[in-house]
């Protein structure tokens, strides 16, 4: 006979697959569901952000808003909230931390296009603009009494602007009409107000053969000559001035406000130093001065105090600084806990005495009053308590310690945590946990990778926290749409390779029979492509060092020619003796790329193409993501955050990340 009795509250909490408080870090990945939200928390900041974006739409004037807060206070969560309410109101474009101080506009443009792409908005965004071009050309044809052209365009402009799909289906692959739109539309709005190259690329979008090349061009990829010819442009987006003009064009064709959202501004200073932060804010000032956009900045309070004195005064004066995000009140904490537990109760079909059960309001109030925690600390504390209950196999209602006077439950509790009538034996049998103030337990060994102590003496708890976060980032590499595309992993691979090469030079650790002596990684100039990395190395058993010019290129294989030509320039000018192009094995150049393979063979006796395995590429990207999280103080052990140096030491000593350099450096060892 099957037991059909409803599950108990204990069953609901003990048998749910995941601890509802386990993930305390919000993520901006559009493919993930947003974390449970509490409307009342940080409501004032949300109102200011919404008003700033709406103001850009109404007035056409730019706005720049800064949100400050301690690590774990909910800054990224507020961006997830902005992203959720964006559809139909504005375009939400997440811009990750700047990685190259010489190319801020190229960075912003690349991720603006990328943001539209991963939210499935890019096609509609561009085709709406193309339809406006067609309407403008049709109206001009009527004025000029060119009835044939007007009738031709009437056949494709069926319905109103909502029928973008119909317009796209009819215009697709109509080369004659595409040429007409470009030829007649360039003197009319909106094309006359746009960058000429951007207008040409926009008008070539209907051709299937040009669609991928158009997207690559907008992302700043180096295109082969045949793609440039197909798009009717003479060059790739290789200068900051050109990138800014194309960015201006994107803003001008947008029917709704654009919100450029910069999370973890503090990471820029951590990655690039003050010079990088100054470069970013100088670029933001240009955006504010010339483009009607809303710039949303998220930065840690303490870092902003140090940074504000160094950024240009003109940029500082244009930033509207909101008051720091406040720490949660007891009522906020109860709402947070209830929001996380609501899905557990609904899935199990049970009715607890109150939604935050087993965390009573008196318990949460005592915890908040004593500790003044951040949002993340509330969730982390609750996660540890639930893990301990699971270990014991007993769920008990939490009340303040006996030495503390009980605090009565308010008559009207928070809106999210509205009380429900008790049901079942659980309410009557609830007993206090023997020690509710006990320290948080170690991560669950069944779900977390084994915690290891770092060889340099770093605390065990910090090593475990870094291991868990690194594993989470590895899972992100499999799950996030943007991280599955090699071309979009390229910058992260390059940045992590530079970090590892510098670490290898500092430690003089031999890798594949080679030691790195010195590393020079120039920033991207305002015009032209970034120069290759120059690594000076010495192989075991040799007396003379070798200089190797290194390019990391995982974009379209046809664009590898440009990277190889830069390597040839380094070798021919004697800036290096060897040139190496590192690509992901997932995107080989192919046996038919005769020019690419010919160039690769001419890069010195040990130069040429080197392929990085998919697993190693993912480890490097995950490591770069981990360093970003550490720079934003998102990895904590106990009451302190991990530092960037500690994270890098963990990756090298515990994850053996220097081994990923073996395919690259092994090439430089003598046979």
C-alpha cells in the first residue's frame, strides 16, 4: 500500500535537492532565472534608477547614476531587477569590467552588441532600423514621383512597424532591393545621421551571406578582405574613434533608451590600476556628453572613496551618487528568508506556521541586531544553519538564545512573510536548536569539491571557498550562452594567459623545460590592433634567451591571417625570434586555409600554430571569472573576503593552472 500522506515540513527542508540559501551571489546571466526578489529592500535606489532611465527616454538627455554598497549588499541583484523590467521599456546592456585601458569604446561596443544578441534582441533591433530606412526611401520616392520604386517598397512594407518578421521574410536575399535601400537611403534619415560604415553594414544585413560578417564587424573582429568587400566597408572596427561613432549610431537607431550597466567597477582598478579606472571614466564622460544614454555604475563604497579623488573632475561632476545601499533590517531579513523558502513550501505542498519557518522573527531580529549583516551574510548564515539541520536530520524552530529576552512578533509582519496557520505536527513539535549561535559549518562534502589548505599557509576555510567558487565558474562555462562561444572567450583567455605568464616569470618555475624570464603585454593603442605579447624565455640547457611574440585568437578562423601578419611583423623587425598563434582546439583554421598555414610556417624555427584543448580553455576562462569575483569581494571565508593574490595562488598551487602553459611554452623548447 502506497503512502499518499502529504510531506511534513521536515521532509520539505531535508529532502529538497538544493539548500535554498546555498547560492548567495546574484548573476547577470540572461539564461538563468533571477534570484527571489524582495521589493521593499533598496526600494529607494530602484526608484532612482527607474526614474533616471525614464528621464533619458523623455528628455533625450544622458544620465549617469552610481550605486554604492558594501560587498554582498545587493548591487548585482539590483541590476538583475533592472534587466527583468527592461523588456518593452528600455534596453539593458551589461558591460563587464574593462580589461584593456587602451580600448574602452571597443569594449563597450562589443558588449553592447553582445548584450542585444544573448537577449534575442539584436535581430529585431537592427531590422526595425532597416524598416525605417525602407519607409524613408518609399516616402522620398513618392515625393520624387518614382512610382516604380514606391510600389516596389509597398510590397515589402506590409502592415505597420510591428510586422518586422513579415518585412524581414520578404526582403531576405533581395540583392536588388538591398542596393536600392543603400543607394537612395544614405542621404535620408536615419542613415544620414549614422556613421557611413555602420549604414552600409545595416543595409547589407538582409543578405544571408553577409549576416554573420555584419555581426562580427560590429563586435570588432578582424575580418578577411572578402568579408569587408561583402559588407561594402574598407576596414574593420580597429580604432577607438571609429568604435565610438558606431556606438553613437546604435544609440541613434534605438527606439527605446539604452541603459549601459557597469557592475563591479572596483574590478577595473584591481585589474588595470588607477590608469585603467581613469580611462574608463574618461570614456564614460564622452558617452554622457554626446549620447542620450543612461549609465548605471555599481561600486563598493570603500573603493569609490579611494577612486573618486583620481577620476577626472568633469566625470565626477556628472555622476549622480545615490546614498549607499543600507544593510537589511530585521523585517528585510525575514522577507529575504521567506522569499528563498517560498519555493520549497510550494513545491512540497505544505503550509508552515509562517513563511520564514524555521527562522522565527525573534531569532532573525536578534541575529540582525547583533551582527548588522549584509544581504549575502544573511543568506550565508541561513545556509549554514540549514546544512547543520540536514546533517543532524532534525528541523527545529529557531528562537533567540535563552540568555536574550524574547522579542515579540509584530502585529503586522512584513508583506512577503505573511503568517499562515500552522498545520500538521510540525508546529507543536518544534524545539530550539541546541546552539543557534554556533559557527557556520564547512561546505557539504557531498556537493562541494574537497577543501584543501593552500601550501603558502592560507586558511583551510578560504581554500574551500575558492575551490567551490572555481567549480561554480566551471559550470558557468558550460551553461552560459556567451561563454560557449570561443570568439567571446578570447579576451578572457588572453587576460588569464598574461596573468599566468607573469606569475611564471616571478616564480621562475620551469614549465615543459622552459622558464619565463620577462613578459611584455602592451595595451591596445587608440588606433589599430593590439600588439602581440612578447615573452622572453630560456629553455633548459641553453644559454641564450628567446623572445616569443604570442597572439591569442579564437575568433573566426579567416581573421587569423591578420594576427599572423602581426606576428610576422614582430619576427621580421627582430622584436622577437619566434611567433606563436594560440587558438582553441574547438576552432581550428582547417586544412583549406592555405594563406593562414603558409604564414604560420614562416614564424621561426619553433613558431607557428598552437592549439589549446577545450578543457584547458574552460579552466582558464573559469579562473578569469573567479578573479573577477574575488576583485568584487564575492568570495568569503568566515568574516573576510579572499584577495586577488590569494585566488591566483590557489589557482596555481592547488589547481595546477600553470600546466595549461605547457602547449605554448613546450613549443619553445629545443627538440
